DNA sequence: TGACATATTGACTAATCAGTCTATAAATAT
DNA sequence: ATATTTATAGACTGATTAGTCAATATGTCA
C-alpha cells in the first residue's frame, strides 16, 4: 500500500464518518490527505470506488482483529467472551472504523460485489455459535436472531464507551459482557 | 399542519433515510412531495431547518407512541416489557422514522436547541428504570450502561425484524424480549 | 544514457446545488 | 368590494461539485 494512497483512505475515513459521503468533497479529502485532487483520481477512478476500497480495508481490518480459533481447552463461555471482547476492543480502539462500518454497511454506494467479498468470512463465526446451541449451553434461539443479538450487544457496548470513555475499565466491560451472556445462557 | 408542509416532511424523511442529508437535493424533495422548490422554502427557511423540523416531528411521534404510565398492579417485568414492546412496535411500524432517528441523532445538522427540546422528556423513562434497581429486581448496573443496553436491545430487535419480516410473530418477539430481560434480571 | 511508464500537480469544466426572486393565485380581513 | 397577507410556482443565479486534462516530475529498466 502506497503512502499517499493510504493517507487518502485515512482522510476519507475521517471525513466520511464526520460529514457523510455526499457531505465530503473530493477536494476536502485531497486537502486533508495532503495531495492534489488529480492524485486522488489517479489511485481511485471515482468517489464510489474510493468508498468501496475503504469499506474493504475497514472490514479486513476488523476481520484480522477478531480472527482466532476456538480453544477446546477453554469453556464455551470463555471462548465466546474472548470473541465478544475482540469485537469490542476493535470498536473502542478504532472508533472511526467502527462507526464507518455502522453507517455505511447499508449504503447504496457500497456495491454488492464489495459486500460479497467479505460476507462469507463471517460463516466461521456462525458455526462457532452453533456449537453452543448444540451443547445446550445457550438458549435454543434461531441463528439469525442470535447473530443480531450478538451484534446489538457489541453496538451498544462500543457506543456506550465511546460516549463515556471515563467509564471504560475491566469491571464495567465485564459487566457489559455479563448482560450479554446472561441473556443467552440457559437457566 | 398544512397538507403540503406534511408532504414535504414525508418526502424528506424517505429521501434523507435513503440517500442521506447531502445526498438529497431540495429539488428532489420538492418533486417527491409534488410541490415547487419555492413552496419548500416558503415553509422552511433552509435545508437545515427542514431536517430539524423533521427530527422534532419524528421524536414527538416516538414519544407519543411510547408514553404511558407505570402500572403498579402489574409486575416490574411486565411494565418494562410493555415499554420495550412499545419501542419495538414503533420501530417496526415506522421503519423510516426509526432509521431516521438512528442515523441523524448525532448529525451536526440537528442543532443542540432541537435536541434539548426533547432530551429531558426521557427522564421519565430513566426514573422508571431506577424502580427496578431499587427493588433489587434487576442487576446493580450503573444507569448509563443500563440505558444503552436497553437501547441496544431495541436497535437489534427492530433491525432484525426489518431484515427478516417473515420472522415477525409473537413467539419470536417474546424470544427477543427474554434475551433482553434475562440479561438484566437477578438470579 | 535514454526511453518509457508511473506519479503528481492544480487549473479547468460541465453539471448540480441551495436558495432567491418575481409573478400570480388564493384566502382573509376590513 | 377592496386591500392585505399568505401560498404556490418555476425560472434563475452564484457557488460548489466530481472528474478531466495537459504539463511536469520521478522512477525503472535495458
């Protein structure tokens, strides 16, 4: 990845989150990135291609951070907690990226081709969940609801600590996890 | 509320949700509403005033739908379930409004004056919650986290049934509530 | 060295935007 | 009935936008 190309993506991430896709001009992006508009269009054919690249890079970054294997030596709860924490730390440490995913995952400017490129990688995560229901460690709730419940917990926890950074500590993060876990555990 | 004024707000709601604030031109709004641009600027001095009016109307509509008093004859769980359901039905039956609130509650175009106009009305809701912690029916979790947990559950449930409308029935809605309730209940 | 490709620049352009203005039409008041 | 205010229309304008283009610089390879 070229240095200028990277700074264009960095500037875009910041400005798209702060002012939206249409609220950010290519001139502003170029200025923020410290390049000329011509350079921007040298690396990206148009604005839409830019946001698609950004979406791919952001999601790749998330996938990299949350990847890791199920550890049979640990309990199911511990395994799921580690995954939950990885998601949350990603959101807390990369607030622009997290907000970008939140805002733009339904954007019409992100093409279906771009989405396909990533969607199926979450399959691993889904199977991971299934393990818990099979072993009757978590409630018999259909998969789609379980996934959305999981994501809702990540969403509310990350946005909570973005809003109240002074509340961020291990105790409160565990508290937030227990809210999530007690919702799906059996008994 | 004038008929044309209302159709301008309706058109704005739809287009702002679908294409964003800057992604929607005043000409498009006027066309969708079936009026001339001059009429739009007769009712709203500028685009920002339009989105602020829209925000107020949308939140007023939400507040109207979720309002109601705590019923001492019913259990705390039942009371909170009814509130939770009111929020969810609002989101399910008014998907544009719900998405609009989600997308624009942090928008810089919604002035702090507009926000103040509504924020304090949620105080009732907060006190409602406190009742549960005082009676030790729900976990001793600090208020801000509890509120964000509540909102996260609404968010994930509404977006879930927007994504999978065929899954919407009483059984699954109750299931989603139990995920939420078991997270905060004691024991 | 010299030839060719790639990188970078910023002035430029056609299209689009928010908002204005003038002209009427409809409603309301005196 | 007449005057005054309010509603509606759409052509128009100055500013801004995404994207182009021609010029120049830098790198690469034989």
